[in-house]
């Protein structure tokens, strides 16, 4: 059923890719009864609001890019992107262990490889294994933009991008001016074609190394946004 909805919207997908989306959907619906992974679960909604929406960052990710999906939850946008772009080196990061258990089961069933990291972004951002290691960080439905600046920009290389999936982002961008200045990044907006309201990507480009004091300790970015 996912196949019938997705294939007219993305006619380039192969039968093997469509089969992966079908399996991912079946697992999401099954595990959701126990784990409360998402409130969006009807097939058409999952196809459009999770899968298709996740694809939006694809044109901004160069061939072979390393990406961190921060606060990935049930795998959005990282897993749909990995299905359509197997060249990507994907790291799925979340602070909730139960999400990681689900993600590892999905990856195994779909025959995909990604690193699954159980961590808060604030801690990962101060860990040399992850700090300034990624070409791109992606976030969808994780936090307001001033907080996202601090959670994601430390993970990204100088010259890399942090891409936030948003609704109308005008106000959030205005509220992020201080964070952008302190963390050395610029912001631009890209509209996502959508038939369910305004969808945008905010693309933050990192122009210089992140000062050592950022990110602050876990919880502080949300309590006291820059
Ligand atoms: N990105 C997914 C999506 O679009 O469906 C999940 C969104 S869910 C509303 C937010 C997720 O972000 C949760 O799984 C939560 O555990 C995770 N999260 C929130 N703050 C985080 C942080 N500081 N570090 C890592 N993960 C975080």
C-alpha cells in the first residue's frame, strides 16, 4: 500500500527501494503499538508526512556526505534518505534508548548500514568522535531554531551545513541571530513543495570553528537558548 502511494510521487524509486519503504512502514506500525514512536501512522500520512518530507534535504547533500540525524526518533529523516541515497554515511542519534532499539531492528531488516548513537546532542558535540566530523546535521521536529543551532553546529565541519526541517521559519530565524553570530553560521530558507501546509528547510552554513564552550551542558541550550 505504501508502494502505491509513493511510486507516483517518486517515480524514480526502484522496486527494491519501494519494498524497503513497505517493510519500514510495516515495522513502524507494529512497533508503534508498543513504543509510541509516532502519532502519524495512516499509510498515506506516513508516505507523505514522514517519507516524502524526509527526502527534502536530498539535493543539499553531496555525494558520499557524512550526515548526523540528530533527534532521529523513529528514523526521520535519516532512514528514508539512506534508502534513496545509499552513498550517504548516516549517523542516527537520539537520547532515547528505545528509539535506538527500533532503528537497529529496521536497519538489520532492510539490509542497511548506519551508525546508531544513543546520546544527547550536547554530549556528542563535546565528544571528539563526533565534534566537527559531519558534512551535514539534519533535524526534524526536535527543537526551536536557536536551540538547534547549539545542538547541531558543533557537530558539523567548517563549511558544512545544519539543515532543519520546519514550517514557516521566519520568526525562528529572527530569534536565532545571536546564536548564529556566536556559533559562526549563516541561515537561508528553502521552500519544500507540500500539499499539507508550509514546509521549509532552514540551511545553516558553518563559517568558522565552534568556540569550545559550545554546546553547553545537556539541558542548558533548551533552558537558556543563546
Ligand atoms: N526527527 C524525528 C521525526 O521527525 O519524526 C523525531 C522527532 S521527535 C518529536 C524528537 C526526538 O528528538 C525524540 O526522539 C527525542 O528523544 C530526540 N531529542 C530531543 N532532544 C534531544 C537531544 N538534545 N539530543 C538527542 N536527541 C534529542
